[in-house]
């Protein structure tokens, strides 16, 4: 990975990931760090095409296993063609979602199970993982209320039932409990600027870099 760092932001619907990834990328750039801002599913032309299959349309469009396979296909393209090259050129990568989302959404939310997703991860990505994962935690009802204010056709997951969203939140918190060295949980119900301040503090504490 050379000197580049890979930071991912995770969380349920309406947690504020897109806003916070942009703020973090701007702050890192302001501190003189070269940054690539990207997202999942997406990050390459092929992966963006897969994204359109997954985030739109009827909620029963795919089986959970098909969703997971599509996500890892997109992720492999993203890792090989976007993320690794940036890291190898000493840039930092800030990504809105990565493999933890598949574990939470398909492994926990859709009940495929931890082992099923972990095995798929090993087959496609090996031991590749972020240097730091920040999980933005918000109660599902609050997050969905926020998400509902957006005029966005990418609402397939938002329309899934409340029990799914509760399993999703529980899954993200369990991921953080299982891997505390890599993951940190931030209360996403706070003001946007407070959340950003917490993220800047985590970058300093975990990666040793002061962010302006």
C-alpha cells in the first residue's frame, strides 16, 4: 500500500456518510494530503453500472446471495482499478462504503450469515482491508427519516422493512465490536460539524495525522 491510507465510512441509510466523506476529503486536502474520494458500489465505470442494478427497482429484485455476488464483483473492479493504484501512488483513499456494508446489509440484514460473506471476501479481496473504518451510528427510524427527505431514485434499500434496518444497525455495531483496532463508532445523530470533528480526532488518534 506504500504510504497511502485507506479510510472507509460506513452506516445505515441516512447516517450522513456521503456528507462526511466529502468533508473529510476536503480536510485532508487542506492539510496537504493527496486524496481520492470514491464510493461503493461504484468507483469505476463497470462498478457504477452494477450499482444501478442494486440501488434501484423493486426490493425483491435480487436474492441476497445474488446481491452479495454483484457487490463483490463491483468491489474487485474498484479495488484493482481505483483503490490500489491510488494507494500505491501515496494518495489517501476516502470511500463511502466498502466490504463492511456487504457484511451488514447482506450478512446481517438479509441473514446470509457472517461466514458466507467472510468466505466471499477472502476469495475476492484476500486480506485487503481499510486502515480505518468509521461507522456512523444512527437509530434506523431517524436515519430513514433523513433519507426520506432526499429526492433520490436510489431508494431500494430504504424501502425494505424496519426489521431489516434494525438488523443492519446491529450488524454494523457487531462488526465494530469484533474489530475494534480497525473500526470506530461515531454517534451520527449529532450536528454535522460535531460528527466531522469526531472524525478528525479519530484520524489523529488512529493514524497519527493532524487534520486541519
